[in-house]
């Protein structure tokens, strides 16, 4: 059996590349949201992925924060500042999961509201709410947050 230090290294070697890809995905979604917002303001051109990425500055700020925190965690990992890297990972993933939960709650509330007032809701409308970019990326971040919190717990116990 390997020691807990070996498990820690194995987890981190899996999390770091996924953090890079997920952080870049959040940054791409952020820039698409900014472009959609700008195109919506000036009314020129077709909005990019209108069902999945809203043209909202609030969403773009959240995505930007999450993307930068995930990239920052990788930067700290390469600088051998493990505690800062773990803190940035947990903050970024925590924000990602919070954004996902908010989107799921908004979609569920919309569905329940349509049931209460007896209005029809389409299956497509419901599914697009659950498949929006902030929710979809949050589904990926959820297991990573769990693993990161387990690593934090093991790090606190060993120190």
C-alpha cells in the first residue's frame, strides 16, 4: 500500500490537468458571454450559442473569477506552493459548484412555477436550463471539489 503522500501526489497529478482544461473552458465561456452581451447591446450579428451561454455580464464575471482561480491554482502548483494551490482549487471549484446550484435552482423554480400557475413548459426549455454552460461545467467541478476537500482533510491531518 502506498503512503498518504503518494495518494496526495496521484490525486494532484489528476486534478492539475483537469483544472487547466476546466479553467480554460470557463474563460472561453466568459468571453462568449461578453461577446453575446455586446452583440445584444448593439443589436448587430447573431448571438453565439444563445441557448447555452447567456449574454449577461454577471455570468461572465463569475466565469472569469472561476477560470482565473483554476489557472491560478496550477500556477501555484508549479511554484511548489501547495497550500495556496489547494486554496485556489477549493475556492474556484466552490464558486463553480455554487453557480451550478444556482442555475439548477432557477430551472427547478421555473418548472415548479409553471406547474403552480398551470402554464405549459416544454421539455426543451427544461433541459436547456439544466444544460446551460454554468451548470454543465459545474457538474464536472462537483466531483473535483469532493476530491479536493478530501486532499485538504488529509493535508490538515498530516500537518
